[in-house]
C-alpha cells in the first residue's frame, strides 16, 4: 500500500472513532428529553461520520485496486448526502 493509502486508512480510522464517540453520546442521552435542534445536530454528526467512513473505505478500496480514488467525486457525493441530511 502506498503512503497515500496509509493516510487514507488513518482517516478512515479517525472517522470510525468519531462515529463511535457520537454513538456513545447518543446512547448516553437515551431516554432524555432533547429539543429538536439538539437531536438534529446529533443526527447530522452521526450521518456525517458514517458517510466519511464509507467514502474513505471506498477510496481505499479503489487505491488498492490501482485505480484513482476519485476525491472530487467523493467530495461531491459527500456534499449531496450532507445537503439531503440537513433538509431532513
């Protein structure tokens, strides 16, 4: 694996850690009354962490097969998903 592949693997690992942290926070708040804005913010962060983990995994898989990771396309997909998540 190339240096770039190792960097991507590190980013994927950080995204997974972020996802676990947000899931832990959400689990700790289970059963509590939260306002809509707080719930939306937590949901958005969880979706964002999951999205970037998946996109990073895809990029890593592509680089392992010797193909370009397509960072421009990944960024575009991330923006579309984030827009849809914000729209509700």
